[in-house]
């Protein structure tokens, strides 16, 4: 199953990119760090599209494709900003876990909007993995900590909405293999996001724009990792319903918690370990019934 390999590559690249962005937030602010993945990822997407065009025809997007891509692009910008806010309030591993409540959103919205069947086995696998996410989050569910918990869950819902937009754009393209369609939508999406973020920073946050240029080495790495992650997410979305991809991608929670312990020196409680076990069980169940 190609979508499984594509998802695992995307999850690995995204974990590394999120870690790079989390460090940038402290130096150039939330909006500056949000812009990095788009502004510095766009040149890599254009280069990939140009190289691909040498060998094979590029599918021509119509208004439907652009509409779906715009929905995904704008939802992803908002989700990324909320993700970075959550990381500042709850820590890297906890924030990643909170955002991974998105498969539930994806399953429901995908069934309603894209007419993708659910089925009890898939719902059970998604539910088990999502329960694991809640436990693995380690979030403090108290009134004093409601804000970062809420932003984390909202970020996950918006990431889910963005995945629906991207899958809709991929399915709306008239022709091309999954890889060709993924590269095409990647270039369109990052182009839209770069324009929006560049205009916003020029008009409203020039210090962040200056900071991005100052931190160009880390920004370039984050942009490259972001482009690679998005490309493989899109390949997965082109091959199977987005809920399948994002449920398998919950292994990113395990990766993030491991990275939190080794890089950010953040501890992992026994309940979080149980949650990670449930995530892996839910992912295994999903693979068995897909």
C-alpha cells in the first residue's frame, strides 16, 4: 500500500518541521514562524513542478480545483498558527497530541462532503486511536489550562478541514498519477499561502518578516521539511480517504513524545504511554480493515 509509506514519510518530515518551527516561534513570533513553512517551502514546490513538467504533462486546474485548494490553504494557515500557540502553552509533545484529534473531524466531514464511506470497523479504529490521543496528550484539563487545550483541538479540526480541501482538489484534477497531482496541488497551495502570508507580514508585521530573513538557515530547513511533508500527505490523500491517512499519521504523536523527551527534555507520564499504546493499536486496526 503506497499510501501507508507516503503517510509515514510525511509524518516523520512533519515532526521534524514542527520542532524547527517551535524553536522559531520564540525568536520571530507566531505569525513569522507560521509563514516560514509556506514562504520557504514554495521554491521547493516550484522546482519539483518544473522538473516534473520536463518529463510528463502537468494537469490543468480549473475553478473547482482552485476552490478546494484555497479552502485547504487558508484552513492550514489558521491551523498552523494555532498549533504554534498551543506549543507555547502546553509543550511540543502535548500540542502535537491535542492536534491529532482531527481524524474524527475528517471521518465525519469526509462522509458528508466527499461521500466517503465510514463503516463501523473504520470508525472503531479511528475512535480507539483518538482515545489514545486524548490520553497521550497529558494535557491539564483544568479551567486554568483550557485555552491551550482549546487551541490545540481547534487546530486539529482546522488541519482536518484543510485535508478535506486538499483531497477535494486532488480528486478534481482531470488526469495524472497520484504523484503528479500531488506535486501540482502542492505548488498551487504553497503559492496561495505564500502570497497571503507575505502580504500580511508586509502590511501588519514587518519585524517578523525581518526576523524570518535573519533566521533564514533554520527557516530554509523548516520550509524544505514542510514541502516534503505536504507532498507525501497529498500523495496519501490522492490514494485513500483523508481520514485513513490522518489516522495512520497518529504515529506522529509517538514520534513527538519521543522527541520531546530527547530534545526538549519534557517527561512522559505512564498514562501518556498507555495512550501511545492505544494509538498504535488503533492504527493497526485501521490497516487491518482498510
